[in-house]
C-alpha cells in the first residue's frame, strides 16, 4: 500500500499508545500533508512538553516488521551527559523514509544496530556538557540522531546540531537535517 499507508498506520499506533501512557497530554502525530515545505512523511509535536517533564518517554517498536507495534514507552534509562553533548527536549521530531523502512523490517541490519525510530528533531536545549561552548540552555536547535529523536529528551553531540532559523516553524526545522546532510555529504565529501 506504500508510504502514505505505512506512515498513517505508524501515526495511529503512536497516537494510541501515547494517549494510553500519558493521558491528557496534547500530542499531534500527522502525515506531512499540509505542512508546506516539510518533506518528512510523519511529524510528532508536543504542544506542552512541560506537562510530562517528570516522565521520560521514547518511541519503540515491539515487533520489527509490524507497523502497528510502534508504541510509546517509559524511558527509565538516564545517562550522564558527555562533556561535548547537549540534552535537547524535542518540540518536534520527524520520521522519514528510512524509519518506515526500519519499521517495516526492510532496513539492512536494523535489529542488530539497536537504533530506534526518528532521526531528526527541533527542540530546546535543556542542559549542556562541561566542554560545550556556543550553545546555552534555552537555545532552539535542530539536529540529527540515529533513531533517537522520538523521545522526551535527546543527548546529542554539538557537531550534530545547529541553531534553528527563527523564521521557520518547529516542523520545518525538524525536517531539514537528513536532506541537507545528504546533499552536503554528496557535494563536499564525495564530489570534492
């Protein structure tokens, strides 16, 4: 049935699971239709992330290959922030085609990598590592992770984030990283 049906199935599963785990919290999960310049097929936005600060969550897939097994679970794993990392509270995370392939069981070695779903995000810096300069608590950034952006917080190296352009929405900012990093890699690293 293709990408639209797959993303719709994942959106329904995440919304249903989130509503069960965090009742009363406004979560928007939708396909990118109607988001203007947004190119990612699935967008997750928390209207009031402050209301769940005491409970950490992440999106998991219980059975690889079953889109309806994508769910929200409590994340009890908290690690100390590395010196060169920042902890970001995503306001918006996107799920792109790579995530649909992973969830569908079609991405090479997905189960072996231990990656989750969601590679791109836009959010507010919550804390900074001891060696971080150039970013401060409260900065709005966009960035990329390897399958960890669908979570209440993301620990990420400062080399994988930039300040979000204030003229763009959180959804637009969150859809930038993979497309532009792919273009940069092709033009700078491969083409020279």
